[in-house]
């Protein structure tokens, strides 16, 4: 079977992506061949392409963490899925494809009401937000939390999912133009350009049970300073290591060492964690299918939904990446 795939061929700012046609072999034992109808585009794809994520793949590779589509064929020994079944999956690489072979155990059935585009639009953002809220930070009703980048894809996921937990007090940082987005989900907005989020939250009362920070660098320490005893600062990105299209790995390293590792050396009743979905899956093997299934069920039930979705054909991936770099206000999805 022939498949179209988008390859990252360099770390450059432009001209780094190339669409190629490859011959996809039949699925091997334990695999299923999936016709990809929609693939999500995330900021993590951009960080991966620029080489900011430690341990990430080196060019050439096919990016993309989230896919949805239909099973075309199954390999020997596969019993959990069948040809014609609609599925979604999270993968380490390979999502920017019109078809690919995946371990059948990674495929999660789509509810009948959920389209492939909608599934690809929520799979990654809401999955990681749900895991950080519940499995890493253990947020429950009555807690007080801070969400940085609250108007972005993962930020909105945090806000919506916190609403499903119920009675969670949320502060969210965003730019002035997006403060109404934060308000619309019941969170207290903080303009990160003109307000000191530390002063604002300290003035509002006792410490936080959780802070979720994708910024990195010295930002981690400031978020950590807001925690109450028993609270958790969850880092899940190093966005400050990529500014104006240029990477600064020293900022990322300093943030990790100073904001994640250093607080562990002097225990004070608070803790830090750097979330990685693949590491969590190793320690909790059943979490992947349970949590992705739950997210898809919440999508089907209308409890969650991305703010907006912008769809590009796979051949227009360069345009999709430019929109991502410019700070897209919608979830970007590539159609197979």
C-alpha cells in the first residue's frame, strides 16, 4: 500500500518539511494498518522539529503524535481490532501520514458520534491535560490550581476538564486579547504581560494544590513558589527554550535543573514533576487506553470540545506549520 508521509528533513526555520510517497508494507504480527483520516498538529511537533525536546528523533523523521482513522488490515495474531473499525491513537512519531502500521494495542475505538477530525483535535491535548490533572497532581473538588497558557490548546483542555471535576478554583494566564477565553471557562484570567501572576495569586489567599507550567526556564521556580504544602508543580514543556524561531537549549537545561530537580533536594512538603506521557505509560501501563478512552467518551458526551479547528490537507503542511508558529487560536488538523 502506498502512503503519503511528511518528513522533517532539517532543523531549519523554513523548508524543513517534505511530502514523500512511500510503500507501506503489510502489517506485521501484532500490528494493524490504519488509513489516517486526520492527524493533529501540536506545538510539540514544532519543538521536536527544532530539536528542543531532549531525546527527540533526528531528521529525517515523520512527526505527529495523534491520529484517527479506519483500520484497513490486521497482521497475524491481532484480535482486538478489525478491518473497517474506526480508531484513534497516540504515537511517538509518524502521525503526518495518510496511512501507517501501528501496534494494535495502541488503537482505541472511536465512539459512533465522533468524527476523525474531532478525535484528532482532542486526543493529545485533552489526554495529557487529564493525566496531569488526575494522575500526576491528583486534583480533586475544592482544589485551587494555576494553568499557564490557558487560552492555548492544552490550556483550554485544562480549563474544561477542571470543570468536569467540579468546584476547582482556577487561575489562567493568557495575553490580553485572550482573557475572555479564560473567563468563558470559569477561570480567573491573568494578563501575563502586564500582571505579576505570583503577586496576584498570593493576594487571593492560601497556596495552590497544583500549577501547570509549559514555559520552563525560571518560570518553573515562580510557579513552584505558589504551592501549599502537599501541592505539585507540573512542568510539561520548555517553550522558553524556543523564541522567535530560535532554540536556546541552555534556558531549557537551566529550567529543568533549577525548577524541577533543585526543589527535590530540599524537601519542604511540596513537589515538582516533569510530565512525560511515555514515562507515565511505563509506570502505569493501563493508563493509556483508560485515559484516551475517557477523553473520547467525554468528547462524545459533549463535556469537552476544542475552541475551534482549522483543517489543512496533508500537502499543505507547510502552511499549517506557519500558522502554528504564528500562534494559532485554533487546533490544527491535517486531513489524510
